[in-house]
C-alpha cells in the first residue's frame, strides 16, 4: 500500500525535511509573535501527522460527525467544527499526495479514486447552470462550492481514498459505534432534564452552557442512530458469534430503543424499512427464528406505539410539525412553477421561506428546507432533480449489484448498504442532506465494495 512508513528512507527524508522547515519558519516568526509562531508550528505539526497517518483524521471525523452545531465564526463566515476538521484532514491528504507525487512517484495522481465522478459532475453542472440563471450568482456559486462540492470531496472522495485496508474499515465502523453510543447516552441524560408531568417527554439533545453541540432537534439524534445500528451489525463480519457477537447484539438493541425513544415519525418509518430489507435477506437462512423474534418485539414495543399515536393526535408538537412541512412543500412547489427547469439557484430556499408571509407569521424566523426533495426541486428545478436522481441511482444500483455479486461478503455489505439507504431516506424529511452525516456512511459502503472488488482473496472470504 502507498502509505508513509518509517522503514522507507525516502519517507524519513521527506517527513524530517518538512518538520525542519516548519521549525525554521516558526523560529523566525517567534521573534515577532511567539503566540503566532506556536500556533503555526502546531498547525503544521497536526498536518504532518495527518499526512503520515490519514486514517487518524478519518476516525476523528466519524467520532465528531454528530457535532454539527459547534460553530466557529470568521467574520461573516460560520464554520461548524466537523467541517473545519474535515478541511484539515482534506488539506493534510492533499499535502500527502503532493509530497508523494513530488518525491516518490509521478503516477501518484492516477491512484486517486473519484467515486461516481461523472454522475456527480452532471448534477453539479446542472446546479451551476441554476446559479448562472439565478439573481445572486456569486452567493449561489459560493453555496454550491461550500456545500455540494465540499461534501463530495471531504465526505466521499477522501474516505474512499483513505480506506485501503480491511483494518481501517473495521476501525471506522467501531468509531461509528462509539459515536452512536455517545449520542444515545446524551439522549438518555436529556430524560432527566425534562418535565414529565407537563410536557411530551422524548429523547433529545442536551445543551452545555447554552450550546447544543449536536443540535437541538430530536431528529439529529435519530439520524446518527439509524446509521450506527446497522454499521454496528457490520462489525459481526469480524467479531463473530460468541461474547463479542452477543455484545454487539445488545448494543444494537440499546441503540434501537433509544432511537424509538426520539418518537421521530420519519425515524420510526425508516428503521422499520431498514429492518424489513435487512431481515428479508437474512430470512433465507433464519426465517422462522426471525418471525418469532419480530412478533415478541412488536408485543414489547406496543406501549411506545400508543404513545406515538398520542403525540401525533393530541399534542400540538406533532400537528405543528406536519403543518410546517406541508407549508414548506407548498413553497417549494410554487418556486418550481416559477422556474421549472433550473430552479431558483443553490441556497435560495431559505430566502423563499423568508419571503413567505404565512410562514413568518406562524413560525417566525425562516428555516432551510426540511427535506432533500423540497430543496432540490425549488433550488435546481427539473434538471437538478433528474441529475441528482441519476447520481443517487448510480450509488444504490452499485450497492444492489454488489450484494448480488459478493454473496460471501453479505455479512459486511448488507448492513452497510441498509444503513446508507436508511439515512438517505431519512434526509427527505430532515436537514443534513449536504452534510457528512449522509455522505460519509455512503462513502464507507463504497470503500467496502472497492476493497472487495480489488482484493480477490478478500472477496472470497466466507465470513
């Protein structure tokens, strides 16, 4: 594998030279500003470490993936912590490629994978045309680069290129499990902070000194767990039956119960669909056992179902959420009718909501689209919808074909594909459609497929 190693003399010279140059630059700046010199040296040291071991950066990205609402302000620019971390890891990886190209191999660039580049570029081209035809062209172009191009580079291309070994993929899945457990614990802690007599109690995020690192909405917990549940099951590819396998089963049950405790309609529906797909494949081998388990589970969970019905019919929170989404859909449809082919331009949905008197009168401050369909329909029009649908079709078509082709690796690929499909469906009613929460799970599934495809021995394993 093309990794930096201390056993390679050229690697030693490149790394040592880079650190020496950093130290020299910091020493010069120290005469003018010790604080700036220390910050620069630390920044370059972090870049060097992540360039040497990029998988460390990927593990950190996964662990901090739920932290979407811890922001840094640079002038008018707001950068979430997770995106700042992704930028650093991406920069370190580009630095790694540059040094290897400069000192080692001129063919280094040929080894970079660009997953589904053509369908993505077609979608991005459609978005770019929307921006050109929109009123605020520069703002729209910045939005498409900041969110759309960034998610592809940082959360798809980067993970796929870093994951070149089974061990790295396994560690990534462990990080997803740890991240899911931490979010689940946060949700359980929130139950102790709620008024059980006067409000609807559900699993939700908690704040620290007025800051909500993972956001304030219960759906933000649900979308993490929808992935963590099935990515945890993928770990059984390595940790087979026995104490480790039983521990994974218990953790999956725990995460599932916490997810149900969010009382998110979309999360319940998606979890049900995920389980149906997963069990459909598994039932070929464990048919009767699975049916019996499902029957027992439905009986045990029946009180939660009654509670959910009460939420949707008797509490204002359920009715208001439905009305909010209906109004947003109406706004999106009206915007589509005004510009049906290429839409209003990237990032314009929140401005459309701000211009809607009904929404502002009933809900106050404008919100961005609560659904991937609304977003693309209004901002990018018919061509945007079709090109994005083609991009997504290529992704999940590859997943489906891989499940059929690599049946010996079903224990790994099935839960990865199901988890990725589930979070994609969930974003039709939530707001993380251009964020790592959606695309990094998809990237890990793509990476697993590439690993199996490129390593025949790996593809032939039975476990």
